[in-house]
């Protein structure tokens, strides 16, 4: 199969998986379709995804810092790690975007591996879900920042407002 044929087959698999479970786990849809997360995001119906180039990494990170305590996730084949906290200030050094401060979220991000940043507004298990997803060169998630929910599992309105502002950057 030539490269356009492969892309067409993958696109069809993604579309079928999204039709079967439109509010399912995007990584599971990607895996079942033999695709990357980015390929799935690019095929989400409607206007639920806005993509930014990697050059916007620091701008978007700094915008997210104003949100207060967010839900920070790292999703691999082996774990979905979730951490609640404010995003600390970051600065470039020694090949990393280094984040440290008075937050449980800290470490070193290889920002140069970022291929795209997706602002995603979609249903997830029957509820609206709002996230900013940083994608690596393979088109898979480096990490994600989610709008948090209250005790009734409703999105925090002030964070939704911030989220919608990011989509307009």
C-alpha cells in the first residue's frame, strides 16, 4: 500500500472508532485504529479541537498558569497519572523546560519534542471535557492539562472561561 492509501485506511479506522464510541478514551481509539493521538484529534467531528504550533509552548504554558489548581495528567500504556496543582513557572535550561515551585507539579519537560498543542473540547463518558494537550513528535501526548470538576462533577466555571480564552489565542 502506498502512503496515501495507508493514511486513508487509518482515517477510516479512526472515523469508525469515533462513530462507535464518540465520547471514549482517545488513546484507546488511536490504538485500535493504529493511529497516533494527533491523528485522532485531527479527525474529531465538529469544532472541538484547535491546534497550535509548538512555538506557542511557552505562551500557552504561561496562560495555563493563571487557571489555579488544574488536573495534570500523563497517560502512557502503563499508567494514567493524575496530579492536582497549579502549574509553576518554567524556564528553559540544559535542553529542558524546567518547572519548579510550590506545586506538586514539577520536573523537566523536553519542550523541543513538542510537535503540536491541542485545545480539546469534547464529550467524555457523557460529560463535557476541556483539556489542553501537548503532543510529541510521534503525535502522542506528552501531558495534558484539564479543567477541573467540582464535587458534583461539573466543570469549574472560572476555569472553563480561561479554557475558552486559550482557544481564542
